[in-house]
C-alpha cells in the first residue's frame, strides 16, 4: 500500500483517482504545524500541497520513505526542491491546469479596469448614486499588448479578438508564423508600450523580467494606457507604477499579484485607479479540480508504473552515474546560461557538439542541461531536465546534437552554438582532471576561464594599455577581479577579455568601460 498525505485544501472530486485506487490510502490533515509535519512525514510515500504548506529541508530530511512531493498548481517556491533532489524525491506540479482560470481572470480584470467596476460597486453599496464619476472606455477597436505569448497569453489573445480588439504580442520565442495563425501582430516591447491602450503581462519572473515594467518603460507608454498583471509579482516596479498613475500617464491598473503578498505598498492600497485581487488567478472550482486530477494521476503513474511527466527536478539515478555526470551537467547548464546572453536574443537554431571520450557516453542529460540553462534565461524556473527538450520544441526551435571523431585537443570537449538569423554565439568547454570545468572557447577566440557567477566579457581592439585601464576603472569602483583571461585572433586585431568578478556591476560601470578607447563592448554574463 502507498500512503498519501494531503496538508492543504484540495478538491476531493479531483482526488477521486487516489481515493478509489486499491493500492493507495489518503490521509488529509489540513493546517498541520511545521513540527507536526516533520514528525509524521516519515510514514508517507507521497505528499500533496498547495502554497500554504512549507516543505522545508527539515521536513525532507525526515521523509525516509517519501518518493513524490506534488504541488497542486504551478509554483514550487514553498518546496525545497534542491533538498528533495538530493534525497532522491521527485517534485511534480500541474503546469497546464490553471490556464483557463488565469485567462478568464485576466479578462475579468481587463473589463474591471476599463469600466471602473470595483469602485462603482463600492460607492453604490454605500448608498451613493454617482453615474458621472465612473465613465469608462470600450475595448472595441482598442489595442491590447500582450507581453508573454505562452499558453495563457495565447488564450487571452484569442478572447481579446472576440471583443474586436487589435492584439500585439511579444515573446522572445514568438514568431511571425504563430502570430499570423492567431490573427495578431508580432511586436517589440517598445511597440507595445507606444501603441497599446491596454497591456497585460504573462511571463515568468526571471532576472530578465524582474521590474520589466519600470520607469523607463512607463515613460514610453501611450498616455492613458491601462496595465493588467495576473502573472507574477515583481514584473512591475510598483513604485514606478504608482507614480505613473499619479501623473496620469497610466489611467489605471489591475493587479492580482504583488512584489510582497499580501501587498504592503501604501501607494497601491486604497488607490482609486488600481483594481486589486488577492492572487485569484487559479481560484476556480474547475481549476482546482484539474490540478488535483493531474497530480493524483501522476502520483499513481510514478509510484505504480515509474512514469514521470511533470517533474521539476532531476529524475532519480544511481549515485555512481550522478557522480560521473555531475561536472558535465553543471558545466552544460552554465554554458547554456552564458551563450544565450552572448547572443542577446532568442535562438532560432541550436547546435550541440561532443568530442573526445564524450562521444562514447550517453550525453542526453548533458544536452538537456545545456538546453535547460539556455531556456531558463527567458522561461525561468519552469524549465527542468525533464521538460527542456519539450519546451524547446514547443518554441519551434530546432536543435542538432552531433558526436564528432575529430580531435579538439582535449580528452573531452563539448560545444554549444546558438543562432538568431545571421547572428550566432558559441561557447566550448571541457572538464580537466584536477582542475575542473573550464571554458576554452568563446566564439572564435581561444581562452581558459573557470565558469563563475559573474563574468565580465569585453570585446576590444588588441592594443597596449587597455587591460590596465579596465583594471584601474574596476579598482576605482571597488570591484575585485578574481581572474583575467585574454584571447585574440591576430596581433593588433580583434580581441576579447574575460574577467571573473566577486560581485556584479551595473549600467554606469559598463558605460564607463565602453568609453575606454579601443573597447567596443562590455557585457556582464551571469551563471548560477
């Protein structure tokens, strides 16, 4: 018998498959304290939670027979996924079950902010009759800009068209072909800012999207625009939004998610032009039934059939296999994270090449780790080793994996090349016995760099004095250099410089660097 523990409120009808299965018993204990969960978790094979239960490292440490942690929803911020992975516990979620609920809530917020519905409701129920105070605007023939054309953004676009709206879509992986099929226009972020009457957000929260809607963006918007965010808190700079609403540049906003939940920003709370709901995007009867059904079905498949569909962490493997692969998995993910930043755009083609001893190995997990690192830049933590290839295919990006017999001068060597139109970026790397992971090629330049959290990549003219000027400038800014490597093709020609830094650098420092004579480009590359 498999024992399943449920600690948050989850639809019983959606759990029917577990309740009725002869090999499963279900124990529902809502609102357990952390100590109580730590005490009893050792008795269970599977745990189902929503967002209320914190599945900490301490809980996982005591989970001696736990095989699956299921999040009845999308986000797994309340689960220590790394601790679960180390313990060999599979973490799953239900990524598609909330799509319709979140889509419809977005449309509800769109209408609410267009017609001032919550404000009008409030004063009417208080006994005041004031029709003139709440003149709204129509959606018909207005332009809706959608930032993030994944499943939810796509469904919003379909429904917005039924209102007679013109729709602009932006996404790093959004193509002209997909736009044409949907009957909408592919746009840039700047075009969405300039031309949209309404803007709705449907992206994950990543380094690239944090504070995406900031003061600079809001300075570009069409006067009177209205913003909707039912995606993730942190995509909008709340202080910048409050200021823009106060100045009248933004006519109103509708927010379901916030930087801090519950929200504490006093500029938002009580603002008559901002509609707010308490993270209700997935709160429908149907959505909760769907997430319960999905996780129930997958728990049965994992425990009974050993089939995994929506794992958000690495699948189980032997300790020996994990130990052998670990340096390459880590290196592969770092290569993916770095090469996409060099390209500075979404790829339309990906190439992976292996040389040396690696051509004899099963490199599927290494390839997945590289693609995971690549996609995480735009798609965030939704990407994992299980779904990386699926998500790449979903974005319509072809990839090629080749095993080459040609000698590259290393016992093992792996290379990733990404293309966007005529532009491309390439990183080659190896694992050296006794020295660990090394980046040994960036584009056409030979180099020797240990992957670090913060890398400063500089493209410059090979001329005397540049290295000293770069070091002096960083020293003046109290930025410590760990290592510095230089690569060039010809004396006096093009060259690159790669520095490992102890901390990140920001816009002003990069601008000062590019002001150095002969220095063409300075870019901070970050790898986790």
